[in-house]
C-alpha cells in the first residue's frame, strides 16, 4: 500500500516579508524537527526560476515569438500616438504591459508608491526581484528583473491603462508553495509535473521532512488552488493531488 505524508507549514512572516512585501502572513512560527523554516535568496531563486522562464521564454516557439512581436508593435504604436503621458502614477496596484522589446510582451501588476515601482508581480501572484531606473515618467518605467542569481533582463513597463486617467487594479493573489521530498532514491533525478508544467525533481533523499527550500528537495511557488501532479521515478510514477493555500508551504512526501 502506498503511503504519503502531507504537512502544511505556516512560514514566518518576517522571512516572507523580504520577498513578499505586500503579503500579510501569519506571525506564528511552526517548527519541523525543531528547525524553523526561513527562505533565503537561494531558495527564492530556486523556487521562482520556472515561473519566470515560463513568463518570458518564447524563444523556442515561433508562433509565440511572432505574436509577441506583433503585440510589441501595437503597444508602441498606441503609446506613441497617445496625446497624454502622465509623469505621475497614483499610489496602489496597477495593471501594466511588460516587454523586453525583442521576444516577449506580457501583462503584469506593479505597485506604485510616490511615483516609484515598489513591487512587481507576474501571473497575478508571483513577485520578482528587480531594480528600477527611478521615478515613472511619461507613463513608463524601466526595470531590471532578476531571472536568477546571475541573469537579469531589462524590460519596459507601460502604464497604458493609466494614460487617460488613474486606473487602480485589485491586489495580486498571495502565493503558496509545495515542497516535494522523499527517502526513496527512485525519485532522484526524475521530473515532477504539476498541471502539465515540468520541473526538475529531487536531487537527494531525506531521512526526515526537510525545510522548505532546503537543497535537494523541490519547492515550487504556485497560486492558491488544487493541482494534479505526477512525480516520475524509476518504476511506477506517483500521481496525486495537492491543494495550495496562500502564505503556506505544503510539504509532500513522495513514497
């Protein structure tokens, strides 16, 4: 009989606040084997790498690339032809259009305070590390986004929805995450598939439940929702279902 273990972990708000400044996590510490779970920069980049690549990666799909180029041209034309371009954007969340002017063009959300972009979120839930060129000017800003610890991309952020009048958006969703782990060596080196999205699998086994983002396990940021997954292994794959809750890390043992 197959046995699996689920543990929901409320992650300390102090640790998450460095990554999710807009989030309000519970201030309760939950310890696993007397070890508090904190997220460092390594864990952050490890957890978001797939989502960021999915947000930006259209290089290998010709149709997506052509669609992106057409959309980039439309945005430029609309922006350039608009009679008013405000030098000040109201405080709050705003829907924006983001492009590297070469290969991708997507919608995102930006939090503005005192005419500066303070937070930047993709897919309505995932905040990214970035640097801004300064204040918003003429309804536009330039950000340098961290794709990983060593790779960045420069993007233009257009506040097209605010050109005529201020248009404040709803706040993004608060993310959660899942941490897959196992003491079964057959999962090491195999992939994990969550709702048809493929992720690298485990790189080592554990004698006990690891901390979220601990090296060797696989921690993935996701929107709060229920997902189907397949964990490949040397033998019969493990299929199951996970439910992600905002501000919480779900520990899932693969057996």
